[in-house]
C-alpha cells in the first residue's frame, strides 16, 4: 500500500528559494521547490537536476514559484512525465489557486492558433532566410577579397555588411533555438549551432542559459539578466540602489549620469562583451552541459574565429583588417542590442514580490513592447517587433506572428491588461526618456546623500 501524497503550503515552497541564486547554492542547499500545475517538484540538493535539464540554470528563476507558465512555453507535452523523478507532492487543497480567467483565455487562444496552423513552420521560408542571410556574408567576403588591401571605404562597406550578417544570423539562430522550425528539437539545435556558433560566434549553451532566464522573468529586478547592466546603464530606481554595492561607484555614477548620451556608444561594444561571455562560459570548471555538447561548443566557436580571422588578415593589410573587425563587431553590437532594448527597456521593471501579482503571461505582456509591422521592421528585428506575442508563444514561427497579434490585443482589452505598441523611433524615444529620468533620480539621490 502506498503512503499518502505529501502536501505543501506556498510558504514552504517560497521558503525553499531563500539564498538560492546559483547552481552551487541549489545543489548544496537542501530542497528547492517549484510548482507546476499544482504539483510540487524538488530540483535541489542530491537530485542532479541540472545535469538532466537541457535548459541548464534557467530553472533557478522558478524556484519558490508557480512555474506552470514558464514550463508550458518552453517544453513539449511529454516533458511533465519526464519530471516524475523530481515529484515530491502536491499543493495542499487550500493552497491551490482559484481558476484564472485570463490564463484560461490564454490557453484557449493557444488552442485556436494551433487549429489555425500557426505553429506549423514554412520550411521554404527558412531555406530562403538561410540562403539570403549567408549571401550577405558572401558579399562582405567578396569585397574584402577584391579591395581589402587597397580601399578604406570598401573595407568599411565590408565590415558594415558583416555586421548585418551577424545581426540577421542572430535572429535565425533565435528562431531555430526556440524550436520554431522543426518538430524534432535535435534538428533545430544542429542548425542553431551552425548559425549561432559558426556564423555568429555566440555560444548556444551560453545563450540558452541567459535568454531562457530572460523569458522566465522579464524585467524582474535582480533576476532578468538582460536588465542587469549596471554599472553602465540603470533601467529602474531599484538599480540605483546598487551603487553602494559596486566596487567603483564613482565610475558607475558617471555612466548613469550620462546614460542617455552614452546609450548608443555602449550598445556598440555589446557584441564584444557577448563574445567574451560566450568563451568564458565554455571555459568554466563546472559546465552545465555534457562532455559531448562541450566538445561541439568549443569546436564550433573555434571554427567561427578561424574563418573570421583567416578572411580578415589574408585579404587585408593589418591596419585595414583591424578597421574591418572594428566596424563589423561594433556595428553588429549596435544593431543587435538596439533591437533588444526596444523590446523591453523603458517598460515597467518589477521586484520579485511585485512580479508575483501577475500571471506568467500577463508579466510577459506588461514588460514587452511591440513595434508596428512593415517590411523593414519585420526584417530588421527578425520578427521580434512582435515581442509580446513571441514571449507568450516562443515556439510560434516568426512568419506567423502576425496571426496572433490581433487576438492578443483583443485578449488584453477583455482583461484590462496594458498592451503597448509603437514605432521604432517612438520606442527609442521612450528608452532615452526613461534613461534621462533615471539619471535625474540618481543625481537627486546623490545631492541628498551629500547633505546628510
């Protein structure tokens, strides 16, 4: 006879999250509980969860919480059965949340999109995207081969094209690694490694760890890595509280004081920072990836630098080669990071406690910014101008985002959830205004501290 199923209170679930911010914290800190569809799972000490979980450390963001929404958008239907080894009980009956009409309507909307065929990708579309994107690289290489030793303007043009190639490769890798293209996730990952690691030079495992965490807790202070940009940029009043914890507070105050002016130059170095982070992630002692994945990570990243440096310094003089790399690296950083910031920055930022007031899907909507669709914005942003819809349904293929936007807007209007849509120029203005507002707030805090 089996024993009674253990039940948990929310207080017990939330308590298990205390002082667990890294994998080491979780693996050495006792139970780490999360709730999925009213069932309680323990991914803490002794479970070996992080060696089992393809998404790596992203699960830390859901410890102590109802992880149902995050689980639904990232996993296949059979994933819940695969979690059986980590199942430890159920929520106590009195702790089970009441039915959420908004969440029920989101599920109904998902089923409607499935019935419309919106989740089926057009393989010819992605063949076209792969070929057309690679042709940008080919054009850049052709210019270098013919003029790399004789023309500064040609080298600048080649670097600009390479920047665009890397940006567009980023959107393609994003599509495949969100499993928008193939039902078989292995195929998506294979193409993701070619486009992401070899073409673009960003580690797939590093990207998944960072990006999936962002999807789980968008614009949640202290949890979303995409707004963890201090000491260079502050995105909320909460971030200003970090001055006292920074080693060089004076440098941080300088950057934050002029952050609206320095915004675009800072974006220009973003790609270099991400490339460095990709390499460092794969050089760590405690990789949350299997030895086989680690081999392919390092091999494909090495392939990127081999073709890039060979192309650059075989067909350019050393000085023009450095110019080419400068234009390509900084240009791509600007093009990539600009889209990322328009997606979420300048939108509300919540503390962990504040975020608990919102359903997972409502949090995605409140923190995202859509950009009006046209041929340029669809291409330039890789479809991420439909940011809200992408966050609600990450596996929805890029070319079908348009099928969901009107339905999501209707859903938001029905439940009085704010839905924000603007132009690229308008979104940029909102970002710069918010940065300037926070600069003024930082200056006020500094004046008060001096008086005291």
